[in-house]
C-alpha cells in the first residue's frame, strides 16, 4: 500500500509556478527503511515547451532514478540545482534523512559532499540492476517497494549516530528553529568541535552550513503565507537583521523575500 507523505514545498523555488508545469507526489518508505529514508518523491510532466526548475536542496543525499535505467546519487549540494524539463517524462527520487546515508556509503560523508555519482559507483552491479528494475516497473507503488527491498537488507540492526543526528537536524529545522551551533551542540550533549566532527562523518557538511540552509528554506516557506513584517521574520529565524535575511533569500531563491512572496502567489 502506498503511504502518502505530508506535503511541504521546502526548497522548491517558486512552487506555485512549478506545479503548473509538473506534478509532484510523495510516498513514505516502509519500516525499517524509514529510519534512514525521509521520503520517495515522484515528479512527472508533459510539456509543450522546456521549463527550468530550480531547487535549493536540503542537507541530505538524494538518489534519482530515470526512465532510461540510470540513477544518480547526489551528496549534499552546496549550490542550487537546476534541471530542464522537456516533453513527457518522470523521475523517481529517494530523499534520505540528513544523517541517513552513511551506513550505505561506508566512508565519511564529507567525501560525498557536492558530488554526483552513478548508482553503480556506490552499489556496484546491484545498484545498476535496481536502476533498470525501477525504470521497468509498472507504477510508483512497485518502484517504492523495489527501493524498500533494496535498502531493507542493507540497513544496520543497531541504531546509528546518524539517526540521532537526523532527529537533531529535523528538529532544528522545524517550528522552533535553532540558529546557533552552540545551542545545537548543547542539545546533542557534545562540544562544538565534536559536533563538527560528527557532522562531517555522518552528514557531509558542517552544522553551521546546515542551520543556514534550514533557515533560508524556512524563510522561503514563510513567503508563501501573508507576512506583516519581514524584520520580525528575520528575528524569529535568528538572522542578525532584515538585511541579512534579504541577502540570504535573494542569493538562494533569486529574489528578496517580499518580491519572492509576490511572485509565488
């Protein structure tokens, strides 16, 4: 049975316009795969002319399967991701939790940061076979079951440090957004230096970078709702002032917050 995932648009640049061009669906992974995978996401489109979609990626690994039997694994990407959608097509994505991919990589996640690899570079012939099976599957439910099965036999039995870090990051990026690395380290019960080392090992980037990415994504999400004062939003999200918020949103999402809000209605 396909289980839908609660929907948000975090990281999708101008989602109101984007969803006029493509359909996006999400499926929850089955237990115990959900310890490491946040969601499966499926984008499909049928376009008369090309459309460029931009995404500000989360601090996590993405694995994307294509209809031609290929699959690309992306480490944490520092810059915005651009893709041109043309004609008719689909992709099936696997978004891991922030600390969720380390057990499958077998080495520090910092080595994968900013990298894009084919699935066989990480999983060998098994990965290539999975990519072909996903491409040939009749629907998204079967695709999700194939990916569930692939990772289910590869997950560690014991709880990992990455799972604890995933919970920490997901909480820090939620309603009560954490803006200080010191506060984050205190919540985890370790020193700042230890937290930085754990993030490099299990997430792939430092805690300050993760907090900044969570903060700018939260700011863009706020722009989808009426905002009386961007200065107050800047304060709530932990920015030094409104100017820093404006610079951050403009750099990542292409427009100052107020302009971005108008464009997204």
